[in-house]
C-alpha cells in the first residue's frame, strides 16, 4: 500500500470501520481508506493472521490501523466493536458494511439454516452496525455509511434466493436510513458490485458468467474500493445520499 501525498489525504483524522476486511473487497477498501489518511478498524470473523497482515501493511506505509474480531451477525459483538472504536479513537466517521457470505443452492434444496445464516450476516448485520454507529454519527452531525450490496439484489441470480433477498434488503435499508439520517449530515449509500475476483467467486463457472458482463472480465477488489473511497470523501461526495452505485462491468444498466 502506498499512502497518497499529503494534499490527497482527504480522510486525514477520520476513523473508519470496515467489516470483513481481512480478505477480498474489504481488505482493498481498508487499504484505500488508509491510503487517504483514515485510521482503520480492520474487522474480521476468523482470519486473525490475515487481518493482522492488513494492519501491518497499513502501518508499514505510515498509517494507523487495528484488527478487531467480531461476528457481525451478533448484536453484542457489534456493540463492542463500535464502542471500542469510539473509546480508542474518539469517533466513528465512516462505516463500510462489507462483511458477507454466500450459501448458494437452488430454492428447493435451500435449508432454513442456509437462508438464515445469509440473512443474519448480510442483512441483519448491516442493521446492527448501522444502528450502533448512527447514535455516534447523529451526535457528531456527520458521518458516511457505505453498504456493499450486489447486482444479485437488483437482477436476481439462480441459486442465490437467500443472498439476493438480503442484498435487495440492504438496498431498501440504505434508502430509508439515508432519509432518516440526512438532516444531521450523515449520508448512506450502497455500492453494488458485479462479479469480483475474490474467494467468494473462486470456482464459479467463468465462461457462463462472462457472457453477462459487457466489459468481458471480472472486476478487481480495488475497483470497488475506489468507489467506496470516493463516497467517503469530503467534500467530494457530501451531496450524495440514498444512492446505489453499480461497479459491475456494465451488467446492470438502469
Ligand atoms: P470474501 O473474500 O469471502 O471475504 C469475506 C469477508 O467477510 C472476510 O473478511 C470474512 O472474514 C468476513 N466475514 C465473514 N463472515 C463474517 C462475520 N460473521 N462477521 C464478520 N466478518 C465476516 O468476500 P468478498 O468477495 O470480498 O465480498 C465482500 C462483500 O462484497 C460481501 O458483502 C459480498 O456479498 C459483496 N459482493 C461480492 C461480490 C464478488 O463478486 N466477490 C459481488 C457482489 C457483492 P474472515 O476472513 O475472518 O472469514
């Protein structure tokens, strides 16, 4: 990771929490926010060495970061994550709701536990973190909440009834919370990635998938992180709220 020159450190002094930042898209987001000067909480569920490696990369480049384990589907662990961040660094300015899982299978084979696990993390987790940080952000009268949704929540995807329901839920949640928090200067937006090369998409049939991507390739985590970094930036994105930004190689054209 290379820190941007001082003149481009538009997140200097800001505190960001990125959920699920040990790998994939969340890792890229943590590195991009840190490169812009933010202090970053690198949340993870199980991958402690990977999360510590993200922190080490940020610190080696002159930034500030801490790794923090918390299962985002568990309310008490989420409260602890947000409280300990506030205690350590005094504020929470940016929340990126990125942690997510898949439990793909066709509807008729989908077990209630496959449904529930995905809803619990990908949708209820977003509610839990957002509710906890919004108390802080409302008092501060500023804040940026960025939710990682998916094209699956907009166009559906066979085998992902649980996942697309959760991601569509995240989009509706984003718009409602954007309206509730707007008067206090807190913005809430969503980014909808297409197919991005991470552990989550590893092993999918790429010949089939590439037919649906006008740009003809998978996206990279850095390409999602660039959009998130923009949405966190002040004043660049200060007048944007309640929106969904597709970063998907042209899969969904509204
Ligand atoms: P990934 O490579 O599988 O990484 C998932 C991250 O989430 C890991 O850091 C993991 O931590 C964390 N995580 C899993 N369960 C958690 C829990 N209960 N509490 C806290 N953290 C947890 O996934 P990705 O592809 O980067 O996806 C990131 C986000 O983008 C997800 O919301 C996903 O739905 C969305 N998305 C991805 C794509 C894609 O094509 N990849 C497309 C659209 C949307 P551990 O390492 O500790 O397990």
